[in-house]
């Protein structure tokens, strides 16, 4: 692992400021994905900002009757919440379908949404990977793996997003809230939060990829779920998808 | 675009904590440099309460909780298996919940309470879960056993706390103990010798005694 300096932030705004002030900084919450990648030196942040003490570990009811899930609510806490189990069962099902009890106790909602692909060619530093090293190519496309994109890939990348929770969030039409260093708050529909390789601006020049970078760097906010009653009345199509996901998870 | 309320939340947290001015606390030794030399190791002071005893350490920021326990506190009961959060040999209990100590930095646990296998029982006074694994032959080589036991103790706590699992049928009913539940919940602990059946029997016996 490469050496890094470390600090604890105590508010979302300060965490966002610290990220802007330190070149090569990363947020760390549960650390279950980031530390794994740091040990392999796929990630090598020069500075870690511990965001576990931002106070974003609550699930609050919104005025509209939905839920606001803090970025630091653990997977276990989110899956266990009585309101989630009753009104958004697909979310609990998706969370407990992944990882292990130990990992779910550590992993957070924000970190889960931002986890990196498990493409074996991304993990193998001997292989060309546009995600790990933009412009180096993609060894996965001509390679051998059963877990990569059959649809939605591009000529530059066929990595897939590994999480289950985000799929449930997408079914439920969640919204992601972020904050920038200048304090500006932004909401991003979950459908726009993760993008298909074919829709990326460019894999060579990531500086043009503002939306994605903003989201990665400054996601110290919340995930919002709509009012379940509103959802059921108006999102009939998606409710059907929700049910099919439930059946798969069972 | 609606206001998100992020700052409402942070204001509440700040007021509750009474720390309105302490926005960012930097660990000593990592204080000033904005673009650190990549090769330069950084150290930090970390205080852990391990098995009820406070331990103060000066550690490289890269030190995992697992390495802090084993290499610095010489609590070698906790084992290093894969070192990537997949095998569960490093399982310890932090703040009442089981975690993979290999995928957590020690510096992130400053002020936390950690329980390792050494804190559950001693050779002269075994924890009921330890005694049950001995009785049911719940191991062969024994390398995964400390992690299995810490995980099993915490698993019974998770069922008691009504935390659901992938084996839970009705999400709105209280979590129940069953063979399928225990197998699913213990799936983060790998036993290369394949003692799973005996491990589950041991946990079931302890759970029965508790009930």
C-alpha cells in the first residue's frame, strides 16, 4: 500500500472542502472496497478523508412521505430499518443478497453506490484497462470472463457495476444528493448516477467527465426514496420490475 | 431542483456534538503537507479499547486493525487469511458488531471498543461458543476458528436484534433462528477443512441454551 496522510472530517461541507484541497484525496467510510484496492495499489490516494463522523448515519422521513438515507447508514442498518422492510422490501432483499454479515456491518450506502467494478482485468495490473489507466486499452474485450457486459458495453470498456443495492435504488427511482466544496447542493437521479460505458464522454480524457467526477468526489450526501404510496400509484411499470427483482433475490 | 437538506442534517449533528468550530480534525503527524511525497510514510496516534483495556499506539496510517492487533498488540488469536475481506479469519467485534479487521484501518477506530477471541474466553474459562466448538468438533486445523467463534457470537446477537438475512422469509416478521439462517449468516467465514456442519451444530446448541 502507498503511504497516505489521514484526516477526520466532521461535516459534509468540510469533507467536500478537504477533498478539493488535497490532490489525490479520497473519502473513506466502510473502506471495504477502497482498502482492498489500495492493498493491490489499484487505488493509491495520497490523502484519506475519514467521513464516518459526518452525522449522515440517519434514515429520516421526508415531507413527501419518502425516506432520506444518509450516505453513512450501513448496509446492515438500511436493510434492517422497519420502514425499508415494510415499504421498500426490494432494497432489503438486494442488500442482504450481497457480501457477508461482516462486510454489510462496515459498508455504507454511499460507498456501496460508489464501489468499483470487479472486472478481473481491472484487478489485474498486468492487463490493459481503460478504467484503471485511461487510454491503455481493454484486455477484457478479447479476454475470458463470465461476468462482463453483454449489453451496454463499448469498444473501450465492458466492465459491469457489481452492486445489488443500486439496482434496487434504480427500481425505486431514488435520487442522490451531493454537496460541492462551495456548499452548492445538487440532486442526481439514480438513473443518471451510474452511466453505461457507451455513454461516457471519453475514457481517455476523464477531465471532461464532470458529472461523474463531481459525483465521485463530492458524494457526501444522501439517497432519497420516494413516497411508497405515490410510487405504487404512479409507477406501475416499475413496481412490476420491483416484483421480478424480489423473486430473483429470493 | 429541491433543497436537499444535507446542511439541515449536518447542522443538527454539529449542534448535538457541540463542536461547531471543529470542522476538520487532522491526526498529528499528518497535519500540514497538502501534496505529500508519495514514498513518505505517515504515522498517527491511535487509542483502542481492546478486550476492555485501553491501548495507545503510534502507527503507520496504513496499518489495518488486524495488523494493529496481531503485530503491535501481539493478540495473535485473530488470524490473517486472505487479507481481502473474503475469508472471515480476521473477524473481530467492534462496537458490538462483527467486522473484517483486515479491511479496516486502525486509525479509523480511534476511540472504538474492540473484542477479539482473547476477550471472549480464556483457556481456563471458555466462552460457551468456544466450549461448544470443542464439544462438536467444529474445526480441524483451527486456523479459521477464532474468526468463526467471533462471527458466531455476533451472529446470535444479530438475530436477537432482528437483523434480516438472505435466508429470511418474511421481512416484516422478527428474524428467527434456523439451520438455513445460520448457514447463510455464517457464510462470511470460510473453513477450508469443511467443518461447517459441526460449526452449525455448535452454534445451534449455544443458541438453544440462550433461548
